[in-house]
């Protein structure tokens, strides 16, 4: 299995281990996400291999070859408006109390915007944490991990909720071994050789000079 | 004698209030409650309350049905029409089969209210409201 697949799973695991109920993680690019699904899960992070390049100068015909990887981390947040429903539903509430409750309703767009900013913050701190320099893998598998950019998309009113999506690109480098799609067992070559005049096969053996 | 335009507005309200309406309660930014039809004095009802809508999946182009309540309201039912930038509270039944339980929503007509005054209605897209 090529290393980029292991690395993607490792990034996903890093996010999962740090979630603590603040978001959920998916290891694939979901085509559609229902707003209800997202709001029930609070926030969603998707990790998927987005792009890879193999610079010719970084490899050889038989491998291993350098693999410059871009892993896309997608963010989706969905929010409803938030307010004092108790007052709005209170039949004894005065006009002034209702007026105050309505004025204090937090817009879904403001809540979603703040929520996705917080998600960017969390994701960046997890990936760029010095303790995660190897992304949870053995030393030497991954190098140059770097978040190059973060992008926030326009808010979408989806149904009765508001959805904001965003993404960031995580770039890193690894070295891929080329084993072949159906690996072949290596042929053993016998490197033993005999010297005709060395019947005892003593060539190269340290000889004790005190021996007769 | 009323002209055809006036009659069309009246008929639109009568027909749709009968067929597709649900009870509705509005609360305006000043805290005023609207639960009585300003024209008839009866219980305030929507012209139409639509719950689900067919849209095209932007990723695949396939049609899909999404839950998106849309309220169509007769202008003549309210003494004050929501203006862009105003924040209103609205309550209507989430389940069309049970009109006794009203759910809380909020709307701000950021975009121009749909439905010209020539047909006597406007359309709003409420956002779900949860307890803060």
C-alpha cells in the first residue's frame, strides 16, 4: 500500500483523537451533506487525498520516488438562529420583553461564521502542533507537513438552516516504494564461491600466527 | 364593483387559505403579536405553508427533495409588512398534520420580499430558532 493512504488515515486519526465531541470526522469526500445531518453532528471535518505530484528529479526508474502530497481538509458547519424561545412563547410576556428577545436573537449567519472560524483554529493547531510533526506515524515517513492556505466559502441558506463550508490544503512529502501492483517474490542469488586452491575454504579467515 | 385585479387578489387568498394554509403567529421587532387576520378578524393563517422543495443537487445534477419551509402570506392579513433588515419571529406548525403545536422560527427579509403587491402576497424563508 502506498504511503499516502497511510498518511491520510493518520491525519484522520489525529483529528478523531482530538475531537472531544466538538466535531465529527469523515475520511472521504462526501458529495452532499444534509444540513440536518451536520447540525446533529455539530461540525464536520472531511479529510481526503486531493492531489499528488512525483517530481522526476526525486525518483528513479525502480523507486523509491518522492511523492509531494496535498491532502484537503474540508469543513462544514450548520447553524440555526439562537434566541430566548421561552420569552417568545410566554403568553404573559409584555411587548417590551418580546421586543428585547427578538432584538437579541443571534443570526444563524453570525453563529455559523464564528463556529467555522473556531474549527479552522482547532484544525490548524492540531496539524501544526510540534508534537504532530510526523502526523502520528513513525519518524521519517512524512516530511515538510505544512498548511498552505485556508479558504472560507460563502454561506448557503440550506433549508431552514444556514451552512458554511471551507477547506484548507495540507501539503507534505513522502517517499513511495514501487513494489508493483502484484508484488513479485525476490529471487535469491547465491553469492558463495569456492577457490579451487583453497580446499579448506580458509580464504579471508584470520590465521593465528602462533599456529604451526 | 371590483376590478379583475382586486378580484384575483381576493380569490387567491380565499382559495389558498382553504387549501394549503396553516395557522401562523408573527411577532414584529416592536414586540407586537399578530395572530388575528387584519382583514377578516379570524385566526391568522398563511396562504401556503410549504415544507419540502425539489432542488437540483449542485454536485450531481440529480433532483432531490430538501426540507425548506416557505411561508406565503397575504398582505391584507397583516397591518404591518416586514421590511428588509427587520428581524421577525414567526411560529407555525412543523407537522402539517398537527396544527396545535407551533414551532419557533425567525426571518429577516434580507432579500426583497418576493411576491409583488399586485398579487397581494409575500413569501418568506424562515430560519429555525433554537434556545440560546
